[in-house]
């Protein structure tokens, strides 16, 4: 098993700033955090209701907490022989503090739910095989979903609600999703007293589905925008005991949020090319990606603004509050692991009002 890193190329302009200016600013800035490793996930939240806003950045070997004062601390490491595949955070129990949902890969895929207890992140229930994912559910409240992982294919079986209670994770009812949709490829957006359902299609498009019958696709984006920069090679065993090579490519998490608290929800998504410009040994060179703010339209979603396309692969973007200022924080691969040079990830900040890239000086120590 190995991670295929995507090295992004410099491309055309984004909104709010010319691409060349954004590229020069990014090249000349260190970002608010720089790591000589390939971060796979970025999440934001607070460990407790009274705690400060934090960023959590996960690479395969652990999670780093980035505080608003610029302090970075290695916070948690996975069990031996396991590698982190994905980290997401959400307040699942309504106590004001975020829980972590960590998916790991080793001999098999396994997921954990962790919470902040007595000064550290601890498992709230024994881990379970397969995938877990937190999301804003069809009723507009946080839910936890689960799906099994097969020996021959990454995702098998229905997506189910998973309940966390009394130190146990138990399966609930099926979410009744089409079999071609995996657990990370669907999200819901509340609208008044109703909810609308969207999907990240395998074709690279964003689609809207009929909430009454999720198999029915009622809208599809004009362009292929779904970003899948984290690609993991795995070996699967078929029923004959033969070893098969396969890949597991997950879309970057979408963030459904109400930034103003007025009941109007937006979607923050990472978009990127799915077509390689060049293919090198163990490295796919893509066009790069940007973050886009989408709002509900009569049919589907419409783009309000986007960050500049700075020519690098963006592996995640989340809303954050830094010194009382709302920002978007994005983890961006600056350099891929070529076998001779270590990978590098930087965290950049963007202005939510314009999508412009913020220099680190005015907002970071």
C-alpha cells in the first residue's frame, strides 16, 4: 500500500485575484503552517464548548493541532501498523465540543470515534471495521454514518446510521442510498423546513438527487469539479484467494455550514481536475484545485465565489475563526514525495467575503 501524491501545475485565474498574483504570493509566503509531510485531512472545531477554535491536520502518522496563536502540537497517533486515511470533526452529542471520526487503513479499513477527555483525545467506543463519517443529516442535525469495507471492493453493503451510546457503536436503520453512492459521496443541505440531497458523482460532477427517491438524479453540474487528490493503492483478495491491485480515492469532504446563523446554509467544497496533465511513476500530475462557496439555487447549486487557482493540489478547506476573524483554512500540497524529496504541505488562509488569498502576516504570528 502506498499513497499516490498529486503534484499540481500552475494554471489560470481564479476569482477575486489574478492567478499570477496569487501564485507569486503563495510561492513567497510560508503559510501559517508548513509541514514536511503530506497532510491528508484538515478539520476545524473546538475540543470543548469552552475551548478555543483549533485546526486539526492529519497525515498518515498522526494528528497535529494548530491553535490560533500559531502553536502546533502533535496531538494523537494511530495504533501501530495503522495509517490515517481521513479525519473529520463534528459535534455529534451536542455538548459544544467536537468529536473526531478517524478512518485508518492497514491490513483492513477501520474507523474510530474520539473525544476530548481529561486533557487528551480518547476512543469513545471500540473501533469497528469499515468506514464511519459524520455529516449534517436529512433532518438537519449531526449524524454518524457507517458502511462496511469489502475484501474485493472498497465499499460494500448499505450506508447505515450509527449510534454512539454507552461506549458502543451500534448500527441503526439503512439510509436507503443508491448502491453506486459510497459513504463519502452524499451530503444534505437544509432549506427552510425541508432538506435537499446532493451527491459527488463518480463522473466528477456534482448532482442533486430527489430526497423521495435517491436513485433519481434531478440536476448535474455543467463541469466536472469533484476533487479526489488522496489516492491510496491497496491489495484485495478475491474469493479465489488471488491478490488484486486496486485504488481507494476519496473525495475531499464537503462542509455544509450556516456562517451567519440565519438558517441559510452554504456549501464549501474543493474542486479540482480529474484529468492528468502528465503521468509519472507513482505520481499523477493534475491541474490543481480551488475552494468554492456554493449556494442553493432553484435547481442544484450555484457558485458565489472561489479561491484563486494557485496551481497546487488542495486536500481540504474548512471555516475557521482566527483572532475573532472568520477565515477559510486550506491544506495545500506544495511538493509531492518523489522518493528523493520529502513532501510538503502548507496551510493557507482565504477571505470568505472575497475568496482572496490572505498573506499570513496580518492574521498569523
